[in-house]
C-alpha cells in the first residue's frame, strides 16, 4: 500500500497515454501552439502495461486514462485490453473530449471501462469552436448521445467554469435532464503563461447562481475526493451537479492521486513541477526493484497541499504552475 507522509493512501493512478490532441482548448494549450514530444520519448504500450502492473502491486485500485486526448493514441485499446486482462478487478476509467468516442465505445464496454468523463464546455457550436479551435461540436454531441443510449457508462460531462457557463446553464440542463448524467463544473486552473485571471469564476459564484435559479440540495454522502455533489431542480429540469473547486476550496487533504505522464514521469501533485523519472529505469532493467524504490521515495515526498494562488511560495516544490508542464502533457 502507498501511504504518504500525511497519512493519505494513494490508490488512484491517472495515466496520460499521449500529449497529442485533436483539439486546442484555450485553457489547456498555449495559443502559439505546442511542440509534441518525439515518438521515442512517449512510453510504448507494453511500458504502460508494465508500469500499471507495478502500481497495482502497490495497491492502486483505480486507473484513469487521460492525455492529451487518449483516443488519438495509436494502440490505446490494446493498453486497456492488457491492463484489464492483468487486473480483472481494477476500476478502469477514461477522460476524453469525445470526438473519437464512437469508434471506442464497444471496446470500452468490452473491457469494463465504465466511468467515462466527457469534456464539453458549451452547448453552442460557435462557442465550442472558439474554445477548442475546431468544428467538432455536432460529432461530440452525437457521441455523448451514443454513450448515454448504450446504458453502460457512468457518465460525467466535465466543463471548465466561465461566466458563459452560467449564461448557458438552462441549455445544459434542458439537454441533459433525465439522461442520467452528472454535470461537473471545474474551476479553471492557471496553466501556462497566458492565464487571464480576470475571467476566473469561483465555485461559490456557481453555487450562488444555481440557488437563484432553483432548488439546490447538497448531497454530502455522494461527494467524491474532489467534487461537491448537488441535486438541482429548476424550471428546465432536474440534474446532478458536481462542483470541483481546486482553486478556492483545496481538496489536497483528501488527495489519493498519483500521475504517470506519457513520457514516463511520476508526479505526486498536478501542480508541482517535481517529477520522478520512471522511464529511464524502466528501459534499463527488466527488474522492478528500482522502480519500486523510486515510487516509494516519490510518495514519501508528496507535498501536503498545492500553493496555487500563492505564486511567491516555492517551499516544498508545490508552487504556482507558471512554469510547470502543459496540462495536455501532464494529464488532467
Ligand atoms: N483530452 C481529454 C479531455 O479534454 O477530456 C483528457 C485530457 S484533459 C487535459 C482533462 C480535463 O482537464 C478536461 O476535462 C479539461 O477540461 C480539464 N482541463 C484542462 N485544462 C484545464 C484548466 N486550465 N483548468 C481546469 N481544468 C482543465
Ligand atoms: Fe482540450 Fe483535453 Fe485536448 Fe486539453 S487535452 S486541448 S482539454 S481536448
């Protein structure tokens, strides 16, 4: 079992399988474009499978595949298939922008990837293009409906919180009410040098807005380690709402996460620039002993909390993200 210095049990691994993406979301990628990692730097299928095996032996019971966009990664379903074969009881999950989901739904179902988070920031095709840089709104909506209709997935729609999210709330609720999905609003985190703090909307502002629009009931017993859960009943319908406030209400004390980047680095905090190189050792030796040692040392040094919003703090290596990795490389 992996337990850090603050007695947090780390049993959830988020695995970024690629830094590549078929969208260019403004909050995730820099406007000047990104240079993708050379092919050789990115872990191969069997390397992901081996590393996930190492973490599983340490008691990790939940793996979420993310990216970049995981579904653009060649051989992605092969990773899922082998991980499922090796770890029949592992809770496997996926976060995707949904563009290529139609081709993946059967495989995800077959390999029991039940928890599916799809990112969709808007119900307007025009705003979708403005946020993502691509005209894929209709395709994503079509794929979300396919996923809903398959009645297999535990589906969450993730959106980054902007003032426009509030303006569009009725459209979201009208569309998703009665469809057994959770709408999750994530406070925007400051990735990259182009972060515009004036457009930040807090989760408290969202909650206040929802209260003004209908009945909002907190569902404490459904809270997850990161999300506050609510039931909302408004004129456009009823819906489950999750609020994820990494900026204004830190959830670091409940954090159970580790992150494996697509180039084989272990991160113990999304917001820390500190990384532990697993790839070099992975490629040097067939023996997992040295990997085990690095993982134990990394877990031991996991910072107590992030210091976003406190840019002058450096301290234990969990500082503001200004020069940290791109979100698309880390895996959100
Ligand atoms: N490409 C996939 C997707 O978009 O779902 C997976 C990777 S993406 C980095 C994972 C999640 O991170 C998405 O839900 C995205 O909205 C979120 N995200 C990206 N940049 C963010 C930011 N600056 N603040 C908050 N959430 C962010
Ligand atoms: Fe958008 Fe996800 Fe791609 Fe980032 S990784 S640009 S959030 S689709």
